[in-house]
């Protein structure tokens, strides 16, 4: 008989706590909704921002950027005799994975490319003809495994040179646009 009474008490407690939770969440949603309305009203009364119809393209983004965040944005490094590409770990990259930084670079023919490891993880720097079907193409295939290790390659011919890390081929790759 004691078991039946404790089950009834448990059920009653759960039902009441569930009801209290629903009431609390509803009240909170009502408070948040009224704050949103007040914010929208203030925005509706504000004067519209003036637009600048001039032909100034200084704020426009271009296909070629000066970012080096490993985000597959083409970074223009033409005019440089030697460029450096870092092999970064997950803590240093935007998406938490190993990466080449920058990973998409435009350079002049004759530029020396230096890949530098920033950590003690084994990587390869392997040329490939395609990033979709990665396999060594023969232009270069080197390894780095400790912080400070580097590999240099001279970009003699204009064209496109893709590269990747064999152990991390699913997400660690890059492209050199040689002009």
C-alpha cells in the first residue's frame, strides 16, 4: 500500500512541476516578445540611412583579397620574391581543423613558395592535378613534422598548382595561381 501512495505522490509532483515549467516558459516568452515589439517600434520611427550612390568601390570585396585566414579567398601575393604559407593546427584555424594559411594564393612565375609548420604534427605538402581527386602529381611531395620545419618550391611556370596534405586530405589543401 505504501508503494501505491508514493507512486501517486511522484506522479502528482511531476505533473505539477511540468505545469509550473510551462507557465514559467510562457511568461518568459511573453516578456521577450514585448521587448521585441518595443525595439521594432523604435526602429520604425528612425529615419532611413542615407545611401551613397557614388562609384566608390573601396568597400566592395574583390575576388582577390589580402586576407590570410585560410578561408579559400584568393590572396594576391604577386610582386613577392618569396611567400610563406603556414601549416596551422586546429586552434589556429577558423574551422578547428588543420589548414594551410593562406590556402589560395596568386603569385608571379618565379616566386619561391615556402611552407612552414607551426606545430609538431606530421604533414605532407603534395602536389596534385585536382583537389576533387587527390593523388600525387609529381611536382613535389615533401614532409614536415616539427614546428619550424619548412619546404621550398620554385613556381617556374604560369598555371594552377593544387596541393594537399596526404594524412589530412579531406580538409587540408590549397591552390597556387601562378601568373
